[in-house]
C-alpha cells in the first residue's frame, strides 16, 4: 500500500481549483446506460472511484472515448448483459458502492440487472432497501441471494406509481429517477433527496428528453418516455473538496483562493465553517480564505455549546463532518460533533487523540471537541486512513502538526481526491508519496 509522508507546520498560499464532483460523477456516468446515443461528460475527476466506474462501463460494452484530460464520450449501444454474470464483474462491482446505480438504467432499458453487494467506505450500516422497495413500486421484482451476497432485479414492464422513499437516499433517489424516466405512465417520488448531485442528474436527463418536474425539491414528478437521446453535461465543482480546502486553510493558517467554488451550490457548508470562527470572503464564484492566527467557535444564542450535525439536504452533508471535527481541534472553544447517519465514521478520532487533540468520543455518533486554541500544536504520528473523508481529515491534521506524520492506505484518499499531494505541494505543502 502507498503512504504519505507529511512534514507539518508549513503555511500554504495560492490558488486552488476544486475537481469535478465525485458523487455527481458516479450517478451521471451510470446514466449514460439509459440511451444508445453518445453522451459527452466534462469536468470528470481523475480519481479511483470514478475511474473504476468508467472501467466497469467499458467492460459492460459501453464505447468509452477519452476526449481530453477531464472529458469523455460514452455510447451504450452494445451493452453486454452476459458480463453481469461473470466473475470479473462480481469482483469489480463489489469494490465500489457507486456501482449500485447501474441497476436503475439497466432495469429501465433491459428490464433486468444483477449486482453483488457493492463495497465502499466501512463507515457503518449502508442498507440498500430504499433502492429495491422503490423498484418494486415500479413493478419490478428482486431477489437477494444470501449464498453469494448478490441482488437480481427484473420486470416485464415498468409502470409509474406513487413512491414514498423510506429515507432521502441520494443513490436511491438517483436509481429510481433513472428507472422512472423510461417507465410507462407517471411517477411521483416523495421524500426524494434534493442534493445538487440529484439536481444535476435531473438536468442531464431533461437534456436527454426526460420529463421531470419539481427539481430541487423533495417531491418529484416524472412522466415516462419511450427513449432518451444523447447530450452533453458538465459536472459541478466538488463541494466536499471546497469544504476540505476551507478547513485546510484554517488549520494551517494559510491564505487560499478557492476558484470556481460555486457558493450557490454549497448549502450550509460556508455558514458552518463561519460558526467555527473561520473568516471567508465570497467573491462571486470564488471563496477567499485569509490567513488567520486564531478562530473562535460560536455558541448558540442562549450561550450553550454549539452542536454541528449532519442532515439531509439542504442540511450539512455528512461527508464534511470529519474535516470539521479536525478543524475544531485548534479552535478556541468547544463543539459537539453529531454524526447521525453512520455509526462508524467517528472512530478515526483515536488517531487525533494520539496527535494531542482533546476529544471525548461520547458514543459512536457523538464527539466533544475541546479546542486547543493554538496553545499546543498537534504532533506528527503514524496512522492509517480508514475511509475517504477521514483520510483527508487526517492529512489536514498532519499538515498542521509539528514534526513528521505518515498516513498509510492512502488509496482511500485517492478514491476521492485527485492528485491531492501534487496539488497541495504546489501551494507549499510538504507531502511525499511513498
């Protein structure tokens, strides 16, 4: 496994441009299966998870052409469904949670699909009920084979209907939207996820000829069409990268200009960092973070300790809680971090405690962080990245720490952050890939 060796304590300075949105890319790429026309996608990030889904599409028979560094053309006019039942497919699809989103398009076009239980971060229970219960409402049947841990989904015909999702799952919403676009009749989806990723997927599908209304809300209406055609689509900037760079600037006392941060698509992310005391200047599409020696956590109006918790959109995305927790370790004040969605995502705090952070892990979902207010720097240690978001949070901690740190299993970071070592080194960081 590769590792990062990080020399901490350097201030960074300069301009950084976020990559294309990882979570948007995964569902947009799967949506190319909905038509046999060519679909062009731009601003695709060069990261492991995205490259794996592109490889999976290629193995399925999709014609994939790389147009430039971040643009591809896809044409799914010769899909090989037999590949779904191969060992090669089982191995590849099981490594990536995003592979679950090929089910909706395959079910819509070919009325059947098969997938092993998808992989992804080990951050707690990540059930798939929402996907299959929604498919059932469209007239599909599914079977879970406990022997080989796989799912089969099939239908003679998909018919529109009323679907009340049991949770506002982003991938579940994406899957049922894609299936409903080619179903007979009208479909209503209530309690739909409405993240920018979903809005972008709807925008792309409408460009392909789909009939969708209610975009941006949790109530969607879809009228099925006989076929979809090709289109061109440009991915948003990755909001998680934008938040990570804000946290990085604060922790390392750096001055950064985040170009094309697209604040209008960030929801509560800027406001949450501001409540931690971090200054920022929104300049149209960009965000400027000034060098800041200290930052103080706000309290609630009645003086009680601030709680930062994840929530369904437009609430705070859970993907940034790991970074927010790290940023709080050097703030002045105390904050309670409440990770509601995943019960294993806070388990990386033991590594921060080894670095000298003052954190009390109250239970699997909550951690109290008592900020050090720069009175004591974190110290470099050797650690292992448990998942994508914890990995980059540990990288931020290491860059702010005194001494040398080593982060192992950085393939977890590479899954979600494009050439992060090279991009940060260009700003003055000292990261060596071992």
